């Protein structure tokens, strides 16, 4: 089972939430969403891609 981490980062004083999974140093795959959706819509896709 893949662990999905929920994290935040401060960008110019704004807290941005993001999810990440997979081994450190692996290639990054960025899943973009638009307003009014959220990363929640990728909750099943992120673990499926994390071991690739």
C-alpha cells in the first residue's frame, strides 16, 4: 500500500496544500486541477501512479 502524504508549503505568505506519494528522487508527475475542484479528485489516482 502506498502512503500519500498531505503537506503544505508557504509561497509568498500563502499556505498551499499538496499531496505527494512515491519514492524520493523519482521523476515528478504534476496533476493540475482547476477551480472549483481540488486534489481530492485525484485521491485514487495518486496511489495508482506512485509506484510507476
